[in-house]
C-alpha cells in the first residue's frame, strides 16, 4: 500500500474537491494512454497498454476445443489476470492471488456478458467451427507489469487492443465425416480471420474520494477512496457490466449518476483508444 | 425420438429444455410466481449451538446456513491491525447441486460476501481480532449469493457484532424483454443479463452491486425501480398497494379482523402523547 502523510492526503483530497488533481488533471480526465500491438509473437494476438505509470500486457491464444453441450452453437472465452510480484510487493503470495482473482472476475463480468452469451463483447457464435463438435477456445491472459492505479481500465483497454490484433487461423473441416466421428480438420497457417471488435466494451472506473468521483485514479488517489464503481460501456452506450469495490455504501441515486457520467467518459475513451489501436497496427506493419 | 439404444444417459437428464419464454411477454415462471415477486422465505437465527451467532435461511429451494465465530484473537502471523478483520468463507455441500460437486465453481463467492458485509460491520469496534463468517449452501436453488449475504447479516446480528444496519441482497435476471426478481437456477441458466444488489435499507446505501450482460439506459432505470420498490423489511399489502401490513391482515379485505371497540390500535402519532414518566398511558 501507499504510505502517505496527513499533509499529502489533505492535498490530494483538496485538489479533487477543487477539480485540479495533483498531476494537473481535471476529475474526469484520463492520463496519457499508449498502445502497442503484436508484442508477443507466440500468441494469436497481443497488446501492451500504458496508462500513465500503469503498464499491462494482454495476450489472446486460441485453441480448438469442444463446445459446452448446453450451448452447442457457441465457442468459449476465458479471462485470467496475473499480477506479477515484480510490479509491487503486495502481489506476492496469497494476497496477489486474491487480487488477481478479483480482477479476473471483474473482467469476465464486463466482457463475457450473461450466461446465454447475450451482451458479450465477443460474438461467441463466430468462434464455432462445427456446431456441437468443435469450436475455438479463446484464452485471454492479462499481465500486470507495473501498477500505478486503475488496473481494471488499463487491462480492459489492453484486451480490446489485443482482440483487434487477433487473427484466428482458418479451419477447413473435411467433408463427409459422419456425425459420430471426430471431425478431421485442416488448420491453415496462412489464412487468418479477424474478429469484429466493434462490440467490445471499454471499462471506466469512477473512484469516489470524499464527495466527488474521479476517473483514472493513480495509486495515491486510490488509497484515499471510499468506494469505486467499474462500469463497462460499449459503442452504443449500453452498459455491459458493473462491479463495485470498496467498503463504503453508495446512495442509489449516486450510482445512476455515476453510470451516466461513465457513459459520457467512455465515448471519449473509445475514440481515443480506436485511434491509438489503428496507429499501433500501422506501426506494426 | 426412438433411439436404437436404450442406455441411460446421465448427460441427457441434466440437459434443460430450451424454455419458451425468450421474447414472449406473457410467459409464466416455472414456479408460477409473478415477475417481481420473491420466493417464499423462511428465516431463523440460532441454528448452530457452538457458534457465537448463526442463522438459517430458505428462499424457495435455496437453503443456506451461516455461522459466525468470534471476535477472537487474530492469528499470530497476522500484522497488527487497529480495526477488526472479517474472514468470510462460502462453501457448497457436494449434494447442493444437481450435478455432484458443481458448487466448487463458485470460488468468488467468499470474496463477494466479504465485500458485501465489510461496509456494514463496525470493524473498529473489535480491534486486533477476527470474526469468522462461514456459510454453507445446503441446497442450491438459484440466487444463492443474495441468500448467503442476507443470511450472513442475520448471523452477525445474532452474534452481537456491531453493524450499521442489516444487509439485504437480491438479484434480478433479464430474460428477453422481462426482468425477473429472485431467479431460480433454471432461469439463471438462460439469463441474458443479471444484476445483484446488496444494500442497507434503512440507511438507503448500496454496499455491493454487480451487473453482467448488456443493459440499455431504460433497462437500468427499470431495474432501479424494481429493486427500490421491492419491500424487503416492511410488510407490504398488494391489495391496497401500501406498506405497513400484509394482505392477510388487511382490514379492507378482511373487515372482521378490525378491532371491535374504539377505532383500533392507537396510531403512532398518539403514542407520542403518552408521557415518558408513566407506564400506564395517560391515566
């Protein structure tokens, strides 16, 4: 945790109340965001996102698997986050495991939608190779390299960038295979299919410090928070997931207010992220 | 389907039928409840003798038992803390779900229970000590976590742990165009989105909120209305559509229940006229 003196705490809280934070930002402004894609050659897609001092990597790996018998027409996606103890000493041991699990859960909630797959950022039907027999399993792994607050937003942005960088090999299913046999497949190593990532949401975390809430909190600001709401919003302004952190309770009307502010902030974040991702793709080529 | 073989397939047994209720407006819930109606509930404190406090709660077929131990000395390895620790653990019995041992899928429930309760418990009232909250789901019938949270807050109160308010929790599932309150397992497995809210009703504060699936703004507002108009602590009469009593004791519906002499029980305003000193009530 961050150790702060009484004066520093007062300075942070006072700045937030005056709409001028310690690094000169206003309450709803994000830090400088930079995106780099294709950083991991072994993965099907990857991206590194730096958000101020926070630095994360996301990788997407695709493997052929069998669909769940309840949803034979859908592929599977799993999201895991690893917090390396090199980023902060508190990530070591059980504390780190719990924190990683919390982040993974929040990301799963924001990206995977309901049990039936509705509202998912990734169209699960596009992962199917052969209905009921074979599908792509996507493994999305996040890694925290350096932590300076607002990890969830950075991981969300990294996953969005990694997914738009992902190419799934084209699979040709051998025709004539009977229904009972395992289908024979031919995985192309030249032709790749791109995802439609327009529906992938971004995550906006609003951290409540005192009576105000701020976007993109640094770790110093996070140490002063009473509660935080992470809201994932897609391009259409629909809410795709929401999680609350922090012990203090919130008034229901404040929550609705935060949701509408998050929607407004997300429009700017999506536009900024889109231009960064396309710039990174051009650079990679 | 007349299959060739007649071997018993376990997998088929558990395959749920695709429900008809996708986009229809007037389908009936599997247990014939209204969309905005909770399952019948049974709550009891003092279920376990050995614990400092315990509670047993049934919501329909979801059955949960929670024991609270402590406050007791924190383990030696723990660092000094001037506020108390809350240690939460949620486990499932192996027979809680239709497929044996499926309850182990819910590893995140322990941390979610902790997050829901930490805002309500006055941790500063027991420094250097730990309170253990152990929840066991005996039967999983849907909306397990909200039932666990409500039950745990009852058990904490039973143990005499200081709290700002009792914590109540409920989940809402979105199925097609409809919002259904307190979903059962079958409804949960086909939901398009879900929302769980944990609140302290008399402080009007939300301690925990999670949401999945895609929600438009009107849906969010409808959800907020459904949740805030659902009476959790106050008895609610759906005949005169007001709170204060239940339908079964509504005088409008059952005039024979109205007290015979006088104008019924004194109203709350009348009580304040009673002088503080005398117990006889304005004699």
